[in-house]
């Protein structure tokens, strides 16, 4: 074999191994990516004093949890909480239901104890609060839960029905089997 072929074959093998490793640890990589992306947003906005993107994300989270948007003074710390919890949700370390409970409890305590958001907790303090919640309530990763996978972003997957499928079954008077 020539030197060029050896390099190409070695490169293909290295890419295949890297792809298999990325696929195997995809939920961890998604969590790292989410944390990195959210931290970049926070750093950029901290430098300019702007709250626009963080306010949008926190308001979206509050809407999902059927809560009114928080005052602007609380947005930076709540965004730090979202950053901390998102990577743990991606890996399956925290279930979505527990993440919602942690978020709403933290927000409730924040409004009660520090309604003006001052003094603001640092990121390590927010992470410590999440760890304390996890310890106190014995929140642990369940081994059968893989975390967030690429297929969760691509489509509903085999475990869900679309709204159209549900409506069509209802019009036709048939029951959908549980998946």
C-alpha cells in the first residue's frame, strides 16, 4: 500500500471511530453544547448589559410552565438556572418533570427571598443549589433513560403521535394503540 492510501484508510477508520463515539455519547455532547451555547449568550449579554435573548428564553420557559414572565431583575439568575439544568436534562441526569419542579421551586424561593434579584447568585452558587435539590430529593439518573438523543430533535420518533394522527383517528372513531 502506498503512503497516501495508508493515510486515507487511517483517516476513514479514525472518522468512523469518532462518529461511533459521538453517537454513543450523543446526549452528553448535546448537554455540553447546550451549556456552551447558553453560556455564550449570557456572556455576550453581560458584556453589553442587554437582556433580550435571556429574557426571551426565560419567558419561553415560564410559558411552558404556565407561569407569568418574571421581572427583569430575576432574568439573569433564572437564565443561569436554565443553563445549569439544561445540560443535566440532556444527559438524563434530571428528568424533565424534576427539572420543571426544580425551576419552579427555585423561582418561587427567588421571588420570596430576593424579589429584586439582589444579591445575584453566581453560576457556581446556582449549580450548588441544583446539586442540593438533587441530593435532598435523591434525584438520580435512571439507567434505562438515555437522555436527549438526536432523534428527539429530528422528529417525534416511534413513541408519539402527531396531532393530525390523533385527530384523524378521532374522526374515524378508532382507538390508537399505546406505544
